[in-house]
């Protein structure tokens, strides 16, 4: 099979090194392999030689080769990237739940940096950076043409220092400038509380190595506080994803059988399927999953599996649509390659990639507030000399105020109302 495009993939990276060492070596190899793209390799060599001979400044070989590798990876898709040793270490720190920066999960779109989701409790969330925002400038410098890793490096820095982002946002009149202070990002991926009576709330902000265990512990804690739960809201809004095994473990916590997710790619080891074990931690109690445009990757795996098995009602907005698997491939020098190797599929065979998960009940997170003294909202009880209701001893006839939960989080209030209805129907 011919290697597609200009030196795409790791095999082509090896060929570059061979070609630069000795072009005759590659030519000799071509006698044993008919699929080597010799014309493209020779073109690469010609460009390399022109840079070495004619560029305004001298450029060392290592820098040129590394830039070539970065370029061929960033040209594949928004998520493949070359990670130098420090970036590789930071990625590992992120999966453990502590790292430095702004608290943004990002990808690329049309040469700009696209926000997938801000992480809970971080400078990015505090600054009201939103899913779908496009970062066009970092400290006044355009990001157009930068690969994703280089842009991320610009946003990182010493804790306490500031960075200014120029943002394009749907619906805004023009670019928005936001200044954030860098911080050490410590992510508690699971938070839980009792909403009302025996209805629980579980928030997962990111899927880390321990998230599956933390979910089980959180449900146990809620049960210890109020007894067996009548229902649970699982909040995956603005969850950018994370570790695949954690997403499988969380889904397994609410299923007793069946497939959770499958992956499929070109090579054999990229094809796999994950199955639930019989341990529904809610014992069949109703489950509502909240999602929005910032719910991506592992969050979509959970939502898609629970939806396909009709174990939960998915509520909110269509999700982000990141349905690809990135594999971290360490290199001998301590660097690594993050390479897209497969696609995710829900138990029914749906591809998440670029499609996302469509909610069963669409709800926009509106702001709700009490309305006082609205003359257009006259009722019988507002008319002079109105007849009182039987047993009415007088007093205020004002509308009941909006619930505190609805004014704080409208979508969550709607999810709780739906849970109550499911509980009534279940009885």
C-alpha cells in the first residue's frame, strides 16, 4: 500500500532519517519495496537542501527534522501532535489531576485554537471562557499557523504570571480580549451532593486515572447520607474527556451488562471492545445525564453507552463530537508522539466523530430570575374587591418565587424535575 500524502506517519519519519543519511540507501530499499514514495522523498530532500543553502540564517539539522515531524503530525488532524519530553511529562501529570496552566482543553479549527471546554475551578472557567471560543491571539501574537502544541506552550508559564487571549465568539460583535492569571491546576474530577430528598447529583469534570473509583465512592457516600437513591443526575457538561479506561469504569458503574464502547482503526491492536460487568451501583434507579457542546471524547462515550442501553435520559445540548482515539507512543529520546489510531463507536455502532451525541431532551442553559411587579401579569387575585378563595384568610397573592436551583442552574433544575417524573412513572 502506498504511503499517503507527504511523509505521513511514523514509517515515513524513519524514511526521512534514512534519506538524509544516504539517498542511495532509500533507493536500494525501493528495489525490495515498490510502495516507497520516492518522488515525494526526493522533493523533501530538495527542499531541505534549499533551506540549508539559501535560508537567511543557518539552521541546524535537528531543528529542521523536528519541525518536519511536527508539521506532518499536525497536518493529519487536530489531535495528533509531537510531544517533546517536557510536554510528555505534563500530559502524564494531567491524567493524574495536577498541572500548571489556564485550565483549558483545546483543539484546532481553521488554523485557530478552539476551546473544547474550560475545566472546573480554573482561571479559564473564572474568566468565562466558553466551549466553541476560537483563540486567535496569545499575548498579542497570532496563533494562525502554529501547531497545537506550540500554542499550548505559549499559554503555559510560571504560576502567577498573566496571559492575554484574543477570542472570537459566536454572537459577539467583535474579538474579545481576556487576561488570565496562570495557576497550578488541581482537578478534583468527581464532586457529589444531595439535591433534594433522596435525589443525588454527581459532577465529573474530567476523566482521570482514578475517576471510576471516585464515582463508586461518591455514590456510596450519598447512599450513606440519605439511604438508597431515588435517582441521580450525572453532570458531564464541559467535560473535555480524558482517560478511556476511566470512561469505561464510570459507564460500567451504571450498567449490568452489554457493550460500553468499541474502537476500530487500521491496525489490529487498535480494534477493541469493552463490556460492562453486573454491578449497577444505583440498582436500577433513574439516571439523567447532562451534556452540552463542551462534553467531548470520554464524556461522549459515557453518554452514548447509557443512551444506547436506555439506562439514562440524555439531557442538554448536542455534544462536541470528538470520537477519535489518541495513542501516546514514547520515543527513545524521551519525547513522544500523540497519534490518532482509531475511532470510538457506541454499543449500537454509532460513530461519535464529528456527530456527537444528540440529547433525548434538548435544554438550553437559560438564566432564570424572579419577575416582580410586572403589570402585564394580572390575575383575578390582583383585581380590586376580588372574591377570596374558600378558606382564604387574605395575605399575599404573589407568584411563588423561582426555585433557588432554577436560578442557579436551570438545566440542572430541569434534570431534577425529570428525575422526579421518572420516579413517579417507575412506581
